């Protein structure tokens, strides 16, 4: 069933200073450019397999030490010198800000690789980032690929303080060997946005990236397409689906009522990880809403999700792209391993940047209710519509929200939720999922969701970490609740359900 297309290219996202050319501080003039001796030979060989991009943080612009024009000049000179040796740089991406500006484009944020993926048909999962700072390596992880730390430039100086798992290469030549060794290991059959949209138009099933989790998409207005989602996922028909849109016009056609609070929520959080449940129009098939009179709608922010919705010209019904009840996928490879053979293809958009499903807010009898905690914290929702009641399936029969099942999001290995200290003496092989500072020394199998104790970082890591622990064939995974603030509440909700029996 799966389309075998090889049109997606992997890419190398190369740092500039200290990686391709010597790091001589913030450069203002082309006379200061000195290429490393192996840059030309290595990049020439690697471009046979990878599209090449430069991604460079030039904080000197924000600090007034260089102008953007000077930076552009140097960038152009670097590309021209490489071009003269037959090496093509597709694009050079510059972040002119400093970290305190909190911009989206500074490494390790995946902003530029995601942009490249959308514009140049790049398969991020097979792509690499290279550079002489930790953020160059983290960039690769952020976009769902891999990173290599180089000991050139500032690398040597920082190499003592690197986290253990970082891949290190002495220089570009050594990085090339590492990359070529890994090259063969990843699937080749991901779709481009155009191919995916074509399949969706013809009624097929395509897994798409969103910022929360990967979704299994079908044309949301065609019952015969939507039914395939339930079949592929083995999902019960009483669990309604979310419709994904790319513009507010699309929303208006799907609902019969737009209360002002809902509009304000949409203005504040769309595109993004918020789903709004409102009375549905006749356009929405009963199959999508499981016979309810309401429909759940979300406008995702992932650039590839937006493009695929636009190109397929219809709202896309999409639940998380996993078998019903199991852990949601946050990378293309997760989808491929579980559903690859049951669907028509996958669009690779890298690692999900939120990592946990959207917050679902419903409007019911004049009140806003939180139907599922998720990627937008409850506090943020309440700033806009005031206090919301949290819906729990057990104690509310009057609010229709099927699908908020007690057991859900579960790994194969039994998960036990705190109190943290309690060990079952019969379970010898166990692992731990921890958060922030901890003192456990009782198992080699520990994954820390966020060493810094940051709930956003923990959300990004949650499902991937559960999968990693699941692979180890353990008897039990132990974990504990996170603080109930920010994304902690949504993570606790998933941990509770993943551990429910
Ligand atoms: O982040 C997300 O929301 C992801 C990505 C792919 O967008 N999607 C997702 O879908 O988590 P799913 O199907 O796994 O969860 C959607 C949940 C349903 O289980 C149900 O509880 C709720 O949305 N839902 C959908 N329509 C509803 C409705 N009309 N009334 C109440 N709840 C509804
Ligand atoms: Mg550098």
C-alpha cells in the first residue's frame, strides 16, 4: 500500500564559523574568511548524498558589533568560494539576534531546518546538524535528525562539559565517516507534501506531522475516507475526531455558532496546540463527530501540516497516528514502525516541538470546559475565558466527550505512577522516568524528562522516552507526578492514563 518514493532529500545543516571556516570572532569583512583545509573536499563528497545548508547564529548584529549587510556579504563570499569548487549551498540562514531576544530562529531552535524541509523537500529524519557548539548538536535533535559536535573552532574548549551521549568528531572529515556509517539505517519511503495531498484528495490515509504529535489524516468531509482512519487505528467509532484547518474561513463553515470567547481563544492560540469543540454544521459527517452535535477543530502551527491542509483543499480529520490506546508518535519513524504497512504514506516533519496533544476546550451550556489538558496550559486558557471546569469522564455524565478513556497512551511495559520510592521487590528489571533533580541510583535505566525541571522540555521528551524505555524489555517502568503547573498537568494526565489498568 505504501508509496515508495525517494524524492525527499536528506540535508546537512552546517554551522559556519568554527565549522566550515575558522572562527575569528564576529566577521565583518571577507578578508577575514579562512576555510578549513578539509571543507572543500568533504563537502564536495557529502553533497552527493545531502542538500547543504548553512545555519549561523550571528549575535554580533544584535550587539552592534557587525551589520546584517556585513554578515550577508561574508555569507555570500563563503557560498561563492564553495560554488567555485563545485559545492552548492542551497541557502544560508542567519539568526541576527542574541539569546536574550527570545527569537525563534536562534539555534538550537529548529525554525530554519523546518523552513528548509518545507521549501526544499527535505527529509529531516535523515538529516544532520554539525557545529562546534552544543546548540549545533541540539539543533539536530530538535528537528528529529542527529547532530555532531566538532572539535574545531570553539569545540575543543567546550568538549569537557558536553553531555555524555553527544557524538563528537575531530573535524569535518571524521564527521563524514560517522554520517556515512549511519546513512543506510533509515527508511526511504516518506512522501512530499504534494504527493501526500494528492493521496488525500483521492481518499487515502497519510500520516502528517503537527507540532503536538503526528496525526493520521484523511479528507475530513468524506465519510468513506474517514472510516479508513478508524480501521487503520483499530479505533472504536464512538471516539470522535478532530478536524484540522489552515484558515479561519474553513472554521466558519464547520460550526454553526462562534461564541466570542472561542473566537478570542482562537485568536490567542491558533495556529497552535488548542482544539475547540463547538456545535457542528451539516458539512461535518457524523462519522467525524461520532454522532455528536458538536465538532472539534484545530489549526496546527507546524509548517508542513499547514501546507498539506492547504494543498489538499479540505479540513483533515486526524487523530494521533498510532494504534488505539498506545503511545502517541512524535517522530515519523514512530509512525512508520507501528502503522507503516496500514497506511498510504508518511510526511516527515521532524520531531514534534510540543510533544503532547492539544488542549481541548468545549463550549457547553454557556460555559467553557477543559475536556483534555494539553499543549496550552490551563492557566493560559483561563486568562482569556476565566475559570474553566475540568472535565473528568468519571464524574460528568452531562458533558458528551467520549474518547477521554481512562486507559490510553500506554506503552507495552506496565507503567507505575508514584509515589516514587515504592519498589516492587518482585520486579527485578525496572526503569525510571524522572523529572528534574533526583537521587535514584538503583537502576541503569533512567530517563530524565528534563534535567532543568522544565515542563515544556518534558512534554517534548515524554512519548519518545516512554518508547525508549519500552524497547528495553523491562518488567516495569516507575514514574512520579510532575508539579501540577504549566504543561505538568497535561503530562500528569497522560501518565495517569498510561498507568491505569
Ligand atoms: O494534538 C492533537 O490534538 C492531535 C493532533 C494530531 O492534532 N490529535 C489528537 O487526536 O490527539 P485524538 O483523536 O487522539 O484525540 C481527539 C479527542 C478525542 O478522543 C475526543 O476525546 C475529543 O478529541 N473530541 C473530538 N471531538 C469531540 C467532540 N465533538 N466533543 C468532545 N470531544 C471531542
Ligand atoms: Mg560555530
